[in-house]
C-alpha cells in the first residue's frame, strides 16, 4: 500500500498525484497554507474511507522550529540535468549516463530538471535498479511535473529518475545518480560562518551566474 498526495479533493484515483509515499514511515512536511489531500493507493480502502483532508492555517505569530542540528545540510552544488540539452532534449541513449558518471554528487547537492510540461512528460523518482532498467513507472517514490523541478539529494546512495513516458525512457531519458556522503568541511578557528541562504535564494544566485556581465 502507498500513501498518495493529491491536489484536489475530487481527484480521481487514476489521476496524477502530486507525490507518492511508500516507505511505510513517511514524514510529510506541510509547507503552505490551504487544503492537503492524502489517499490510499488501494482503491477499495480509499473508497471505504482510508483518506484524509488536512487544512493548514498560516499563523504568523508562531515560528517554525528549526530541524535538529544533525538534519541540517549545507547547500551544495546545483546541477542542471543534461546541461544545455536539458532533460527532455536528450535523444542519445547513453548521454545522461555519461553526464552523470563525469560528476561527483554529494549529500546537499541538487538536481535541476528543465523540460516542457504535459501529462506524458513528468520526472518520476523510483527506488530500485530493476524499475530503472525496465522503465517501470508504477511505483514511484515521488512525482515531479512543474517543468523546472529542483530536487535536493538528501541521502547517500544511488538515486534513480525516469521519464513518465515509457517510450522516451526506453530511448534513454532516465538518470542514475550516485550520491556520496556529506563532504567534510574544515573550518579555521575563530572564523564566524555566514548564515546559509534558503534553497530558493541559492537557486536564484546560481541562475544569475548564467547572465551576461559587461566588463569595463
């Protein structure tokens, strides 16, 4: 059984979910005010009432407590998947494989997927090598479909991403990323560390590096 995050209360069971959780001990952070809808992936159980509506109310008087120190990750590098070709512009079956092997990814780094949005062109994060090799889209860990998805790598190990379009996936539109542990940072004594920018600000600064600068 899986937990499915929906964008609408009237969303049919077969429609595309916003996210899918299937670890059995999923922690979902509610980041925006409004209604959030969760249903069981088992249609019969969902129909019998295994679903929940959660209303999130913004309360400016309450501050959100920071995560425990062990969970705070420094912001690493941001990699645009496929570089100039992007995600959906890949037609060479080995291009993304070579692209990934040429880089060293670490916990805290982020992947930026850029592509044209439509129902058949989504990025599915999957959990296993067999699903990756067979382009099996039936049990994704998460579904990304904004066309400019920024996905942070928070755990070491192998991460798998495939296109929701089985034909494009079989043609090579899939990515395997090997993520190394958090790199050790040596900080000189008596030096104050600057506060980390939010991921959004960090992303904007990274995009700004591509702008043309005039030299005097």
